[in-house]
C-alpha cells in the first residue's frame, strides 16, 4: 500500500480552523464565565487506564488530549474521518502495519513540560501492563507496541491490519506524562498521588476534586490549540438523580446531560432553560453473571444455564419496560450495539416476549414450584437471584422494579440491591454478584465490543465483561469482523456475532435512550456529539451580559 498522511490541504484547513478558533475565543465578550454541570455520577478516576465511569471519562477528556479526534461524521473506519490533535501528521508504513504519529511541537503539559513521543509510549504501556489491570486494555489489543522514533515521533506497531486500527491508537492511546509516571508503582497506580491530582495536556487544568461534591477545572490559557472560551467548569455531584435535575431547575447548575418525564416537561416550560435532543451511544442491559460469585470456577447455579436465561428474557416485555420509563424517548436494542454506530441490524432474530412459553420452558427444564410459595425450585435450588442497580440512576431503579414484577409472574424470586456507584463497581470487578442492570457508553467503533463481551474482557480485574460470557464462536466472529478490510464484509460478520450473542442471552438488552439535555439559555452549546456530549465544552460560551456570580452557590474563585 502507498504511504498515507494528512494532506497538506487538510492540514492547512485544520490549522486555519485552530487560528480561527483562537480569534473567536478572544473576541470581546466571548471569553469568560463558569459553567456548572450537574450530575449524579461520582467519577471513579480521572486518568484513562483506570476509568470506567462516564463522568470520569467526561472530565478526563477535558484534561487530556488525544493524538487525533473523531470528526463530526463519526467515521471511525480508516483515518479520513479524524482531525489532528496532539499529532499534527501521521504516516502509514507501506504494509500498513505501523503508523508514525508526528506530534505538534507546541503541545505541552500543564506543568509546562513539552509533550513528547515517550508520553505516547507511556500512555500505551500503562494500558497494556497487567500490573495496572486496565479495564480498557482490550481496546488496544491490536497494537503490539509503541516505540519512540525521535522526540516528536511515536510509532504504533500492529500485528494485523484492520478497518479501525487507526482509531485504536489515535483515540484509545491517550498520552500520559512520562516525566511524572516513569517511576510509578504500576501495581498501585490507583493510590498514586498523580491519579488524584492529574496534570494533563488538554484545554482545561485540574483544580480540585471534593468527593461527593464537585470537581473543578480551569481554562489552560496557554493551550496550544487556543484557550477555551470558558474560564471554569465545575462538575457538581448530586447525591441522587432528582437532586441533580433540581439544581438545574433551581438555577444552581447550568447543564445536565439528560432530562426525562415530568422534569423534561418542567424544563420546557421554564423560559430560563433550553432543551436539546441529541443522539447517543448508550444502551442499558440486565447482565447475568454466568459464574458462581463465590466459586468462580463453577457455573452460576441458576444463571449459568443458557436455557434459563432465554426463558427469563422471554418473560420480559422489554418494549413495555422502555415505554414505561422513557415514553417515546427510547428503543429496545437489536443487540449489543447502539443504533447510532450504524452497525446494529434490525434483521437480527430476537427472543420474543411470551411469558406463557417461558413458564412451559422452565417446567421442561425441571424448575417447578413444588411447595406452592410462588418460587420455582430445581434439586433444592430456588429460582432466586439478586439484581444490583446503581443508586445514581433513577431510570435503572424503575426498570429494576418492573423486571422484578415481571419475573415474579413466571416464578422467579428477584431481590434488588441498590448500591452507591463505587460499591457497585467494586462488586463488578470482583465478580461478586448475580445480575446487574448496567449501562454502557461504548467508544464510537463497533470493535469496542471486545472490551465488554468477548472472552478477553472476561478476565477478573481486566476488561469489562463482568458477567464472564465466554463464547469461542462469538470471539471468532468478532475477531474476523475487526480484521476485515471490507466494510460490507465487516458488517455481515458483526451481524453474525450479534446473533450469536442474542441466542446465548448472557444479558438482556433493555433500552437505548434518545437523549435530551437541559441547559441554561445563557450557555451557547456546540457539538453535543452522540458518543461524547462533552466534546464541545471548550467551545461553549457565555455572553458577558449573561454571566452570573457562581460564588453565590458556594464555589470559591478558581485558583490562578
């Protein structure tokens, strides 16, 4: 293959855009002010190799810069849909098994040190080091290594070609400061002071993190692509979803990513607020643990049986559940991929809702109510399991109650275990649970499914396949899809894999919401991207005449 790079015309356009952005950012009345973002989700971490939570990812994306950013068309196949960030050029090798990223020499860390190729290598090495046990390690499995050619050139080496190999490096390998992390104890990275006080290379600098209260960021006025328009961003952490919305409605916050039901109707009537619908990549599911929580080597005594899982899915009216919670603002997924990625396929055969058939199926499997208490048993084991649900998600709490009631109708005894987010994450990581109502925010490429559903992602403390679904057939189909060089062929292979997944029922796909954000009318919002509504925060602005004193709600002035 011929060598590829960013064309000169594209580079000139990108640089012109940067310069134009700089001029716009410095226009009179366009720079300044604080935006308070309200959320019920506490970040788990702010440094990429450790992050699982969407809140952590949102904040980290303001602090750290990628090599290249996916463009507005959300095309993650090849490199044509990407825009330069830390890397100003990239060049493919003739065999397409390596990509050399040339860094922008203007890029620097928030402590003033320049960003260099060894920082790219550090970001990759921490992702792949088993001592770190990064849940995102499967996302870079196609990369063999990252080497330093010179101070401004890092080279990613691959063991095979694929449609999204550029995405794998440019989007998933986020450079980290080698001068601060080269001597870190990787086995105890979570406890390192840097993790609580990160120094990044992005448009905002870290100020403070007060657990269960707020995370504060300030603009990096020396950011090499042009300072953000806002002076400060505060992520206000509410104890529950209702409080998070109430803060917006009361004028104590400026933005919340999702409004639903009565709260959406209330916001639509408020002249001080604006509501904006945007696409999303999130999807929610009831995930089963296929392994015994206490003895991982054994199958789960109830949920380890595929036929039991199929019967349970057959007993759930998923469309009714989605309507009950979201009205018309949600759809039942076709498989383990959201519609917005363009890879989901409506022709995938679904397990139908048929509670009568579910009862007959459980009867045939030997699960019967022998003592008349309404709960089926088999060989002395009751058809009983618990479902974890995060206390930060009102929607998932409502869904959990509906699932509990519907499964009760077929003789399953389901208990609900509402947990604080970090406690839930700890149980997921140790595989100490029966089932969980989880929600996933995948990267904007179908290959990200490797992290959540393949055998590689099922390893304890590594990967996010918490239910330990392991299918050689599914793995092979995903591997073939990822390795394909033909878009049509890749789509067909992904469809086969999704059908395998649906047939095996390791999880019940529940809903994928259409998202509606709420914001103060003072805020000029841009770029609510489906995979990352926060991508445009550096370009959000507040006219000078509409700024308010955010110190009145208890936020001290940003540190200078």
